[in-house]
C-alpha cells in the first residue's frame, strides 16, 4: 500500500478532504503535527508522497513571510503540486477557522455570517473538485 505523510502546521489546518480522498484511493495517510511539538518523520524514504498544509499566514502577507509566492497552483515534474487555496476545506474545518476571528474579520470589514452563507454555497461543489484532484494525485504515486 502506498503511504503519504501530511504535515499539519496548525490546529485548524487539517487535511480534511485531502485525507478522505487519498484514503478512498487506498493510500495510507500519516499526519505529523510539528506545531504541537511532534517530531517530523526522520526520513521521507518510507513515504510515497508528501503533503504540507498551510498555516496562519496568508498568501497576501509577502512582506511578513517573504518565502510566500502568489502562484496559487503550480506543478513540478510528474507528481509534485503546490496549492495555495484550501481545496481540503470541509464545513467543520471552516467553522473551526472562524472561532475567535470576529475581531479580525470585523477589522477587515467582513461579516462572518456572510462567510458562512458563502461556505454553504461553495463548499459542496469544492468537495467534488477536491475528490478529482486528490484522487488523481494519489494515482500518480
């Protein structure tokens, strides 16, 4: 059985739909959480694939995080893809991300209820797209 490790960089940066899709593709998934002090795998030799989750930084924060790129999707070679949009998003992860964000959202002029409404509208079709992308990626392993 093929095996993938997902590096999770925060409590709400879970693998979500990625996990569901690769596991349905009969690929074993290991999640490593270095943000909580967990050690990363000593070697990637035991894995057929690597997925690295995001973090609290936003793609627009290049001045604060100069290693960020504005490319939202890129491919390198046959099996390495970079995604900077939350294709793994589930309704549960979305709600977790909103917890404690009221002040931040208000400061940005964003209504949390409008975000929830948009999520109810856009997350169902995202699930279908995510399944296609992640299962096809798993097939490349």
